[in-house]
């Protein structure tokens, strides 16, 4: 299997963590999800593929927007996450979920008008092969619109916790550049090359500064220690519970600067990537 390590990771490690923080994630990603759906410009009646759909939040939003004669398929390698997606959407008949690797799954050619993804496209072992394969699923003139993270330094909600954990526990082990993971597509030149090599045209990569609408400081520091680069470093260093608690408190203190009269807003930067098939 092409992405065997990712299958294990998203079923046994990251999937359960995402499910645990579950309901707290959607409000904080509201601005990002709105941006994805605006830029994807889905039309009633279209067939849409949501790549790396996880527990299905963007699939559900897209299905609502398409009305009954449209359809959404969510594809994901994590049965753990798809089980939640299926529970959340029981009885909704313009929505289905497919347990498969988007890099290698043999799609019926030209079966979707558009592909969307919120943070589900950065984990492929061979991104050119994956996007070439995904392109075969698009109609001629079909489009892709997806969201990925800009560099860590432009994402204080992750950078600050990562720096705190690094200062306490030491740097992360070196990784190959662009290794699959949340920051794999942080270099627009690299992403442009992948999309072009995969045969896409009209490629546009646009940075957007979006607030992550924080729940409260405690929840945000907990999320920073559960998902993303600081969490990965804590796991890599096998930090014990007492160390985790101490660093979480440090992260909470650092986040107070973002707690304003109108709520907790953590600055973030994402890229919206759009392209067409032919
Ligand atoms: C960061 S999560 C995003 C989940 C969801 N899109 C969201 O925004 O809530 C990344 C998702 O990509 C999925 N994924 C990773 N590699 C994949 C692959 N090769 N094919 C399909 N899904 C994949 C993971 O299982 C996970 O659900």
C-alpha cells in the first residue's frame, strides 16, 4: 500500500485525537471552511469529491450547498474517522463515504465536477502520482480547490507552542523537506510544481490570513498539545504527563496576548489552491 504509515497514523494516532477534540474544531475553522466553499463555487447538481474528508465536516457543508440533485463523496484512509462521518450523516442521501487511498484508488474517469479538501491533501507519499490520479476523476474542465497551511512562522497558533516545546525538550529530528505532514505544502513553488506535473492548468496559490476563532485559552492550549507540530514533538520526545502539563500552562500564558475584548482569535495563514483539469 502506498501510504501504509499514514493509514496506521490516521487510524490509530491522529484519528482518535481529532475525534476527541471533535466538536471544538468546527467553530475555530469557521473562517477557513467558509473560504474553501466560497472559492470552490459549488453549483447545485454538481458531483463533488472531498479528499481526506476525515469526520466529514466539509462534506456535510458541501452536500447542503449542492441541494438534493448534487452529491458529495468523501474519501479517506481512516476508518476511525469515517465511522464518525457515517454516524453524523446517517439518512442523508446525497452524501457517501469511501474508505480508500486517494493516491491509488481507481476512480471512475470523469465522475466529479470538482474536488475539494480542507487540510486533507498534504499526506501523500507521492504527491504528483496522487494529484495525477485525482485529476482522472475530474470531468474535462473540472476544478480542484483545496486548503493547506502556509509556513509555520506565519501560523502563530502552532508556531508559539512549537517554540515552547522545542525550547524545553530540544529540536525535532531532521525530516526530509516536504515530508508528508501538515506543513508539507507550505512552499508555494513546490506545490505549483506538483500541480503542473500532475497535469493541472490555471493553477493559483493565494495566501489568506484567517483568524482561528479560539474556544478559550485552556481549550486552545490543549488542542495545541493534541494536534499539529507541537503535539508531534511532544510525542517524539515521549514527554511525560507532568512535562506536558507544565508546557501546556506555558502555552496558555503565551496565548493570552490573543484574548481580546471580541474573543480569542489566533492568527493563522493558509493557502487556497485552485486549478482546472484541461
Ligand atoms: C488534517 S485531517 C483533515 C480532515 C478533514 N478534511 C477536516 O478538515 O476536518 C487529514 C485527513 O486526510 C486523510 N488522509 C491522509 N492521507 C490520505 C490519503 N492518501 N487518501 C485519503 N485520505 C487521506 C486523513 O486520514 C485525515 O482524515
